[in-house]
């Protein structure tokens, strides 16, 4: 069984990439818990990039998700001056319901 350190190092991106973490519905849609994407990438291009990689993902998952970059929430549609850099960690966090 992997310990926490091994699990985190498994998500370390290769040079020139960032890590994207998928949670809940995003993980189900992609069948992955993480991915690596080439950097730099303007934040406003993130959903377009994911839609190209996973067709249909924007409407079914991304439009209702929160997004963080290095644990800070960002507005993907409104952050035209922000760029995802090499080594950054992006998280796609769908809404969570309980019952």
C-alpha cells in the first residue's frame, strides 16, 4: 500500500506540466484521479483544454465545478490575467450533496 508521500510524488508533473486533480463527478467522468497538462496555460483556456481531451465534460461536469490553483479558488471564466504555471496544482471540485 502506498503511503501519503508516495501517492503525492506519483502526481508530480513532468517538466513543463502542471497537475490537475479530479474529484467526485470529475474523477468519474475522466476515469482518473489526476492528469498532467502542458504549462503555461491561461486559466480561461482550462475548460476548453479539458473539453478537447474529454468531449462533453464541460456541460456535464465543469460548468458546475469549483476550481482551485494551489489551493486558491479561481473563477475560470473571469481570470483573464491568470496563467497556470509549470508545477502548479489545479483541482476540479464538483458540488457535493449529502442526504
